[in-house]
C-alpha cells in the first residue's frame, strides 16, 4: 500500500486521525517518534520559522525546500498546508501541487480565503468552486493522485450565520471532487454534528480552547483533528519565558530544571 493509500485509509477509521502540525524536520520527527500516523505542515508555523508572516509571504520555492527536508526525515505520510495554492491561477496551483506530489507529499489543504495587506477575506463561493473544479480536473488529466482537503473559513473569519454559510460551501465544493472538508475554529458540538451530518466527506477540525475532547469529537463523527500552529506558538512562548529567566537569574540553570 502506498503512502497516499495509507493516508486516505486513515480517514475511514473509527478513531479520528490526529495530525501533528510541523514546521521543520525536527518537529516532524518528534511526532513520528510519538507514534503519530501522519503529520501536516502548518504554513503559519513554517512562515514564522523563516521570518515571514502567514498568508503566502514566503515563496513556494522556500516552502518546497522545507517540505522536502521534512519528507527526507520521516517515513510517515506528510500532507501540506498549501493555503490558497501559491499561484495566480489554476495552472500555477496545479504545477505547485505536481511538485509536491513528485517528492512524496500525500495531501494538501487548500482554502477558500486569502490575505491581502494583512487582512483575510473569503472568496465568493461559486467563483472559488469553479477554480477548484478546474484544479481537480487538471490534476486528474495529469494522473496526480493526492488527497485534497478543502478548508472553508466562515467560522475562522467570524462570518454571520457561519453554520449556514459553511453548509452552502460544503454542498458546492464537494461536487468538485475534493476528498475532505476542514472547518477551522468550529467548536460547538451541535455545529460540528450539523456539518458532519451534511456530507459524506471526512470532516477535519482544529485545536481551539473550547474544542471538545477527542472522544466527544469521535462520537460526533469527526474524522481528522489538527493542532494548527498552536504547538509552535506554545513552544516559542516557553522559549521566551526561559530566556527571560536566564536574564533574571544570570544563569543557565532554568533550562536544566525539569
């Protein structure tokens, strides 16, 4: 069984697929050693590690290099957060996806929002659906097999009536041939259940302070759980705290205290 087949099967198990979100080979190897079945890049965490803000500010070439280094460091499947695709049109996005598939990436996230001048906005759903349809059609023409997880952002952006807007987008996007639905920032159990019951596609949720525990998410029918960039943020927050302790005590002893 190929890594792609393995990855697809992980979305059909009773237990939700728990993804470790990574930003370099070191973080990916930690999750593999812990027994995680697959990992995913966090575009935000990768961008921050390279000195950029999130929102496709790093180049695709820079991102591809990091992805390749991660792949060479682990044996478990890796899926890539491709944001809006790092391309101005379907052809450019398909070319990027092709490069990822060539080096062994098993899946991508692609999202229906974009960042302009630091502000995230959502794309008009019918326009985005047509672009998505074109991307998937071109991938099939080129015999590129990759798991396409569609991220839809009504909850992330705090839109009015996010459940209804998400349902409309899910119905429209699933007709394009995508493999999964990702709804970041959804946390209410009833909302999650409504979205899960609206589609036959596996539904992915993301770590949030109010997100239900994994057993509850399993009962609600969630098939994939992501940590997003929060582990990365937590680690560097702790680094800052230890760095401050070192300054205050004028000793490296804080980093040797368990």
